[in-house]
C-alpha cells in the first residue's frame, strides 16, 4: 500500500484560479485606463506594400540563431543592470520597431503567464494573458534608461494582468477595423527551451522546436526562444505588406542592436540605427534578373566629437563593434552596410564600381566632403 503521488493541477484548476481573480479586474482596468490614456490606437509604419482594405491574416516568417557569444553578452548586460533577459530583448526589439513607426509612442502585445501562481510551471497549455504594453522613447533617450523603463512597465503589467487584452480593448472602446489587427499590431514573446532530459515521456528522449505558421493575427510578432547555449529569433509578418527577405533583414538588425547595446549601454536610440526608412515598392519575384539594393543600414558604434571626421566602417556592422570599443580618442565610429540581393543563377554579380557607388552615396550623406577615414574587413577593404 504505497500512496499514489498527488495529481498535479490541471487546466481546470487554472481557470478556477482565474475566475477567483475576476473580482480584481476593476482595479486592473483602471490601471490600464490611466496607463494607456492618449496612446495611439493605430500606428502607421513603413512597409513594402500598402495595407489592404481587408487583411488576409496570411503570414511570412524568418528565423535567425544567435550563438553562445551573444547570449553570454546579453545575460551579462541583464545581470549588471538588474533587468531580465526578457526585458533586454523586448527593449532591443522595441528600439528596432520604432524605426519603422510614425510615432515614438506605440503598443506591443506581451503575454503574461499566470500558471506558475497555481503550481503549474511544467504544465502545457494556453495559460497566459496578453497585455498591451505601452512603449515610449525619443531619439535622444539613452538605451539603458529606455530598457529600465520597459522593465518598470512590465512589472506594472504583471500586477494588472487580470484584465487581459480583450477586456482592456473593450473598456477603452477601441473599434475594430478589418484592415488592421485589433488594438495591438506588434507582439513579443520570450520562452525558455527546456534542457535535454527535462521533459520525459517514458523511455523517450524529447526535443522540440517552435514551428513557423502560415497565418498570424499581428502585423509583426517576434518569438525569442532561449536555450542554454543560444537564442533563436522567430519573426512573423503580415504577408499582405511584408515578405521574407524584409523580415530577415529585421532579424540581422536586431542582432546588431543587441551586440551594440551590450558593448555600449549609453548609446542613444537614434544611434542604434540612423539610416532613413521609407516605404519600398513591392519586390519582384526571386527569379528577377535585376540586382535588388535594399535600404542602407547605418549604425553609430561609438559616439564622438561631431567636429572630427568619423571613422566609417564598410560592409558589415557587428564586425567592427570591438574596434569601436577600443577607440578612445573621441572619434565617432559608424558602421555601414548596403544589402544587395540577386539571383546568382540568372544575374551577373554586381560590378565592384556599382557596389562602391552605393556605399559612396551613403558616405556622402553622412559626411558631404573629405577627407574621409574608412575601414574595411575582407571585401569591405577592397
């Protein structure tokens, strides 16, 4: 007669717990009314194609893996400044997204898990509330301060997560628009990937990965999957307006931002990505015979004396982060990358003079006249 182990709480226990907290929804809604007062209910942003009158909900996606080096830098930043890795990645994503917004004030949907409070940490299921996190940050704000403000907003949101997304939208009287996501157009989530051996089903070894999906309710959503030795970025976008290469560029940009702020927490938001962003025309198919030149990526890697000629680092950005950190004579260091996409099977490689011409246009936009200080690595040195 051994006693059977206690049955862990099920999904019913979670919903019973949630029902018991409905009494607190009034104070939570009051918090959101105050927090979201004056927040824009719709935000326009630069995209490849115009928004359709009625969205299809179809999605495109992209993935990018950040290795142990970037994960270690991000964890060190979070530990030194008393924020979570979740907060750092959210703030980095928000600083990238704001570049494409027509506003420095916008909302990001963030899931707040409730199941740990019911003893259900290892349970599987949809047991979270999505809350509309308000993000505000001007060009001149230091990233470290911006990150701290995001952390504070997250803590407040967790305390008031009893009022979920739909409750808040209804209380604020946000109208529905068939062309747009309801209330929140951008979403972010961060999850931990269990280490090998943590999940077991009998004698089976278990592993898993997040699948991309052909549809999404948001215009743009990012999932960050944290493993013991890596961070995987999975992004989905509105297929009516965006495409895969555009999303891939956003993930490369996000990696650059994470590397930059870990090396230089005092960087201002305007210094993270300074290239202008404009709506681009619809892209041609992959079989195009033309070289496609995308919007240049310009990142200030090290602030310096604006009266001195900057050091302009060509073709690549993260390659020069360590160099920028080592320069301490007041020289501003700027990384420049001009993405060029083409089909090698049908299109001749771009000629060197054409590539140089595109970089010269960006250089002159930053510094109209010489003398110039240029740095390059590998092909960038040519």
